[in-house]
C-alpha cells in the first residue's frame, strides 16, 4: 500500500477510517436503548432482569456482616472438627 500510494496517502487512509468511525460510540449511547428494544433476545433478557430485580431482597450492611461472621464461625468449627478427627 505504501509503495502504490506513497507515505502520506497510505497513512491517511486509516486516519480517515478512524474519523469515520468516531460517531458510532455516541450514536450507540444515544440510540442504544432503542436498538436493544428491537432485538427480541435483548428485550427478553431485559424482562428477565427486571423480574430478578423485583424478586431480589435488599440486604443491609449489618445483615451482610452478620452473615459473614456466621459463615466464618462455621468455617472455623468445621476446620476444628477436621483437625480433631485427624488427631484421633
């Protein structure tokens, strides 16, 4: 390509292609919701996601900490019981 077109034109072609592709991210940002809505698979996935979000339970930080502490205690107990079984 550089031999046929020369250095300046051969280097300009990828630059022109990059400039031509520049608006696509912005167009997808603006019209992305409409584009996804027209696809039957994306619309179905959005419905499933909304259903999952409706079923999900809000967990407070305190509940999460209690759950983590409980899991840690269970882990320690199981580790201690394995060690006592190995010593027997």
